[in-house]
C-alpha cells in the first residue's frame, strides 16, 4: 500500500468525520449521556482529537492508561472539521519566520506523528492530531458534535485479539483518505496523493 507521508485517514461520511478521545469515567459517562461534552470536561484546556483509531489506541494503551480508561468516538460535522483545519497552525514549523506569532494566535494546532499498527509499532507514514483551544473548543462542544459513543468494549476486544495473536482487522473502524481541498492541505502540511 502506497500511503502519502502526511494524509488524514478517518471513518467519515458525506456529513461527518469520526475522531477519538480517551478520558476517565468522570468525563466520559456524562458526555455520552448528554451527547456533548459537559462538566467536568474543561473548556479552558486544549483538547486533542485524533481521526486515527490505532493512533488513539497507542496514545491510551488500549484504554489501560490512567485517566484514559474510556475511549469515545465523536462524530463531528465536516463543516466544523473544515473550520478547525482552516484555523490551524502546525505545532512546529522551522521554515516559517511568522510561525511563532501565528501559533500564539491560532485556536487550533496540528501535529503529525508516526501512525501506529495494532501492536503500537511505528508505521512509515504520519497520522494527524488536532489540538483545539479557545473558540475551537467552544465550537467543538456546542456546534460540531453530532454524537458521542463509548467504544471501550470494542477497544478491549481489539486489545484481547492483539494480545492473543488473532487477526483483528475486521474489528477496526474502516478508515479511508479524507478528502481535502488544496488550501486546507497546504494549511496543515498534508501531502497530496
């Protein structure tokens, strides 16, 4: 498979994109019940969303890390996701002399980290992480979220399969390249196929 080095791969429809986050039960339970993030979720903090299921599994250790025992799949509007990308600034950009000022003003940060396999092994291409703060968090919570599902049972099933050496590919969410217009691809440093 020839995968571009920096490409968004996600479960998505014509109207939505699925991203993942992991929290403790104190945040996850009320979020699922309300179908939006409510206290004790803190709007004042930067929150990172991840379109890659396997990168989320790497980050939360298949829901075993403290404070990340519940994994949520959040369905966002594509319009909101596009707004976030349009406002984004790369977390690091040594080539741009105006970067420091832009990153200070931007409500959205983007970083590209090595994508991961089922056993957390680094793959030869990158996965996007998107950090939301300020206005972006408000929009995420109040406008973009279409639904929140607790997928912790699936996460545990995948982990058990990986641990036993089973083929878990049928359990994984179907992620496909996410279509980006040229201007958004340039803003976030994505590679064109």
